[in-house]
C-alpha cells in the first residue's frame, strides 16, 4: 500500500477533516434514527460511527504504549468481519444494540480522536504507523457512503417517508447519448502506485481489450421507464436465470425507491423516494438503485451490453462519472499477482472475491476525494440499495 496525503493537508488535518465529515452526516438525525437497522445488509448510523472508531482503536491505538481503550467491551460489539480479531456481535442484529447510546459512541469518538492526534504527528516519521492511518481514513470514507445508503433504506421503510435533508436535487437537463469508440488492444489496468489505493486495485497489469464503444453517460430514468413500459419486468427472455427468479420471488416491477402511482401501478411511476423524501421522478437523471440483474436485462432490451471493468477503466478518461456506481460485466476476482494488505488488514478485501460483481465510477453519495478510475467497488448481483446505475457498451 502506498499512502499519501493531499499536499495542503497534514495527516492530522486530514484525519480531523474525515472524522468531522462523518459526524456532519449524522447531524440531521435523531438518536432513534441512528439506532435503526432496516435489513441485514444495512447497519445503523450509530454502528458506522462506532465501527470506524473501533478500527482506529483496534488496528492502530491498541499497539501504542500507554493507550487505554475507552471500553474493552466495544471490541466485541463493533468488529465487522475480522476473524483474526476474535468473535463479534452478529451483523443482522446490529439494530438491537440500544446500548451504548449515541452520546456514549460520540464520547468514544472524542476519546479516540484525542489519541489519534498524537499518533498522526508521530506517523510523519513512521511509515508503519502512517500507512494504517491512511487506510483507516479511506475505510471511514467508505462508511460515510454507507451512512447515506443505509439511512435512505431505513427512511424508505418508514410509512412517513421522512426526508434526510430538506433541499431536493435540481432537475437535470437532457443530455444527448453519444458513443465513444475505443480501439482496443493491450491496455494497462490497475493502480499505478502513486497515492493511496486499496489492495484489490493492484498490481497494475496488462489486459487485451477488443474494440468497443461505450456510452457517454449513464442510462436515464426516462430511458428506463421505456424499458418498463415495454414489459421489461415481464419478459423472461431479457433476464439472466437467477435474475428472473429474483424478479418472480420479490415481485420487482421497477427500481428500488420508485413509488407506485395512486392506482397502485408501477407502470407510470412519477415519484421516487430520495434523501429529500418523495420527489417527482426526474426523467433526465441517471436511473439508480438497480441490481446487476436489472442492469443486464436493460442492456439486453436495448440491444447492447454492460462494459467489462477493463473496458470501463480503459475508457474512463473519455467519461464523466461519479453520479452512480456503474455495474460492469466483470466478476470480482483478484488481479494476477494480487497481494493482500499486511497484518489484520489482509482480511479487508481478498476474502470477498467470490459471488460479487464489480461496479466502477462512484456516486453522489461517495465522499469528496474518494473517487478514482481504478477503484473497484463490489456487491452481490441482487443488491439494489446502493446508488448503482447502468452504462451501456457494445462491440465494434
């Protein structure tokens, strides 16, 4: 792992900025909001705030002389999936953790922050300390995105459909769909070693890409409405087998968060649930909260396909991205020569390299400075609660 801090920031400043942003995301929420877990795949906001402190305390501070944990019981409550660090509270039951309360979690964050301030100062001359801190900051940024995705699902599960924030997004202007051609050939894929990257982005290696075209923008809500109107969710021939089974079992009729009209029909969806509550569906905005299965079915309907992650990365200089995470047709596998992080962080990514699909690009929920062309996000193909969308590709 190559660690880097923006030139205008000391490590302590970067740490303070990232930690403050997490707390700003939680600021509009009540203590009750922060405690809710709406499904096993999501976590309470309070858990995200606690787990990120657990990471700094367990991975970094616990190894420093003289540090005393805020509460030794929290190691069990807020471990996520690190088998090497012992047992943990079950993920599907995180919403049962009414104690510690939000105030105590915030006091824990302050306790950790005080100790980390000194650790950041020492880290400038200690690479073994600096690298885990940089990893921890990027880890917290991942949880900042999860705070938004998870609270959106929680609020959608409330019949009142409460808003996380009052201001709604401005309507988008129509954007012409164009096609960028890529000549193909042998291309370099993966992180080049400058600055921070997760272990799954390396090593940089060569891949043969055939000539292709890729869409200039993601698929819009209006375009996806045409797919629905043409029977997209009723036409088995468009779907992968597992996707069609999911449509039948879960009665999918539209993307997650699209609201049915007054007559109960999803055919002419005119409203969608957003972080600003129920809002008119913007036909020009990118469709979001679709699964890989829906993305693949739409692509089949449109006579196109999804790009591979290698096509996406090689074409990324031509693309605007960062509105929605874009499903690719690539399974989440290790790059040739993949080497996991050292120590406890070895469990960070590698053990999830099965049964997942890669997404690229970043979304409006991704925190500033956390998007880069080599970033490999990954989720199971049925996942819909992330800000995931569709970009099309085709062979030349």
